[in-house]
């Protein structure tokens, strides 16, 4: 067994709340920054986030052990409301590369880059504060959620997780 911590069959509600708070905070802070470019750009950003969430549900969540259950993000329950169960073996054998997760990183990186340009053009303490908060949620918040709350207790990680294979410090040679 790779993981010495007890795996959750259904994650506690407080973990789902914290996990989603971090994700929603990133989306809102990024949206606030992008809104400075105009409403159209904000709508494009929101559409991009929706696309990312749908991509996750349809490509991963339907195949996950937590389909129909409460995973750390609540998406196992959400996916079963709208989508048919996939093949759990497909999840185990999925290969994820850094190239495939770049779109997920762009949710934070694009607003930060836009924020830098906006700060150079017209400095604002509020915008700088929002950018710092976005960076904190992106780096520290995500690391805390995934490292302390989510992955540590994940049953799918024990069975086989492509993200764990990608990010594991003890990769098999």
C-alpha cells in the first residue's frame, strides 16, 4: 500500500468545502483581473473555466472510483447527475503529461500575466493585492488541498491515478 493514511470512501463535507473554496477563489480572482480588459474577455474566461470543468468531468470523473461518491472536490457526485459511469480501468491506465495539464495552469497564469501588464500601464494597489492573493491560492492553496486534504486520503490514488504517477516524487524508473 502506497498511502499509510486512511482512505475516504466519501470525503467529509468540510474538505469538499475547502477544496472548492480554493478553486472558486482562483476563478473569482482571475476573473476580477481579466474584467479590467472588458466584459467580453471576462465571458471568454468564464467559458474557458466551464470548458475545463466539463473536460474534467467527462474525461476523468466518470471513470474514477469516486463516481457517484463524494471525492475531495464533490465532482464524483456531480458527474453521476449528468453523465453515465465510465470504465474504471480506463482511469487507471490513463497517461497524463505536463502538456495535457497546461490548460489547467493557464486559469491562473493568464490572469497573472494580464495583471502584470495592467500594473505597468496603470498601477493599482487593489489589483496588486488581488494578484498576490491569486498567486497564494494558486501555489499555497492548491498545494495544501492536494497534499494535505485530497490526494493523501484518496482511494483512487491507491488503485492507480495518472496525476499521482505524474507528480509522485518516488516515480518508478
